[in-house]
């Protein structure tokens, strides 16, 4: 069954696609937050932030196995394509 997942590991393991925030970016933001707290800021005073970098991963090998044609503009916008 074709599906789109949130985490890139699913597409790497054979899923059709993944679209979601980057773990690396999320960990970087957590480190910035921790640094601010360690420098004396109160956690309640810190703004809420969200990861802004999202990644689109397409597994063309899985798409071909399922008989799905992925449009070229979508493949062109992908951050990573597995063939």
C-alpha cells in the first residue's frame, strides 16, 4: 500500500515517500534552547519555536514496484531520491 510517512527512515526502509521535519534541525533547536536555559533564561520566558526545515524523500524503487509514476516536478523538488 503506498503511503507517505513523517520520518525519512521509513522511506529509506522501503516506504514510498516521507515528508516531515528534519531530526537534525530539531536537535539543533533543542540545543539552542538548552543553551539559553543554561545561560540563565527562564524557560517560561522563551518563545515557542518550530522546526522550519522539512524534507521530501521519494523512493522511486518502491514507486516502480507498485506501478506508480511519480511526476517529474515532484521528483525535481525532492530533497533526496532513492533509485
